[in-house]
C-alpha cells in the first residue's frame, strides 16, 4: 500500500481536494497555518453538579460573575449578547470597553463549561460607515481565551431579514450599500473537540442531523412585538444547537437570556437550563413565558417560580 493512501483513504492534495472519503489530513493540521492557534488537548472529562436550587433558574444579575455555577458543570452555552447599540438595555460603551465586558462573560463561560462543552454566540455585524465586523472581534477574544473554533453558521433570515431600504445610492455605483439579511452563530469548544461524560441519549433525528450540520440555516426572525422583548431570537435557533450539541438531560446556559427563548428550547428538548439577565422586567417576562410553555408541554418540574 502506498503511504499516501492510508487505509485506502486520500491525502490533502497540493492542488484541490478531489477525494473526501477517509481523508488523511494530518499534514494539513501540522502545517504552519495552525501555528499559534489554540489546539485540541487530551483533557480528562470532569463534570461537577450544579446545586439543584440553582438549576432551571434565571438569575437577575450580570453574567460577568456566575458564581452560582460550579466549574465544569454546563454542557452548552447559547447566547445573543447585548449589542451596545442603544436598545433600552444597552450601555454606550466604546468598542474596546464592549469587548472587555463580553470577554469577562466568555471567560466565565470557559470556567463553567465541561471539557469539550460548546459555546455558541449569535451575533450580527453593525453599521455601514464603516461596517463593524463584531464577529471577527469575538473570534479574536475567544481564541485569546483558548476556545477552539468549530465553525460559523450563517443564519439566513430570509424574507424576515433586513426590511431596510437604505440603499446608499439607488441603481448607482456611486455608493450602494449592502443590506444584511443574515446573522452569525459562532461555534466554539472548550479545550477539546469531543464531548465525554456518562452515556446519555441523543435526541436528534436523521433528518435534523443532515440539516443542522449545514453551515447555512434559513428560518425567520422572531417578532419582538409578539414576544415583548426588543431582540428575541426564535426558539428554532437554540433548539437546533441543543439537538446538535447536547445529550438528553444536560444543562444549557444562556448568560443573556432576555425573554427566555433558550429555556423554552431546553424544556422542549428535555434539557435543563440556567440563565442570567440584568433587566428585572425581562426576568419576569422570561419566567412567565417559561411557565406557560412548561404547563402546555406538561413539564412543571422545569420551573418553580410563581
Ligand atoms: C440580545 S438580548 C437577548 C435576547 C434573547 N436571546 C431572547 O431570545 O430573548 C440581550 C439581553 O442581555 C441582557 N443583558 C445586558 N447586560 C447584561 C449582563 N451584564 N448580564 C446579563 N444580562 C444582560 C439585556 O437586558 C438583554 O435582555
């Protein structure tokens, strides 16, 4: 057998890659392109319990400090951070201050995730004059915290995407502007790619797996008016991530939980949740929505607030 055909597989070609089956990519991953980037480590799986009084709860406080959660206790983090763009919950931070604030939260996320636990950040880029690629800054800050990047999902908001008619210059090359109809979901792992831990049930179907592993997701945005929060994501977004990245009964964290959509997706998929939110009104809104959903879904054990 030739050395470039390991177990009848293929090797990364020096010009293009015709074969994808049983692909030997060792030389690609040891190339200098990967120098200085966080690497997969052989880490022992540790999973600490979260005290039951803190589980399936939303804490009305800043997620810069999540002391209620033990180290290595959460299996998945999903969030859409405040955008610092003047929504009623936003502060007017400089870009550097904003990044420093988010980085504190990502650092806490890193502490509480189990080894191999995933962190999924939904973010849209901002402005036009010039455009601010927030997602690029988040990559940098996550790399800095040693998170491993797993990929990015483009969420195509399709017909519910930008209703903006800010063309810049209509039918003219003078200054046409792009109208974003997408957002990103950036996916990272803590320390190692694979999840370990006790054997638990997968709940994803074959059809869902085929669809959710694609890097472009198409579904509509959520109506802020209907939910009663200025920037909710649809339940479909955390639902897909939970199905793809966790086993039944595991714990999902949203450090900026807003109207509680991540909790609803967790309940729907028989996972546990924990959330943080600084605005009392949104905490009440989330609790109301979680309670209504749990009762309709017949899972009262996943909330215990009146
Ligand atoms: C983009 S919204 C999240 C919306 C949420 N994904 C949903 O579907 O409803 C960001 C939320 O973060 C909250 N927030 C802002 N600063 C926070 C902080 N330091 N800690 C926790 N929550 C915070 C805001 O009040 C806001 O509700």
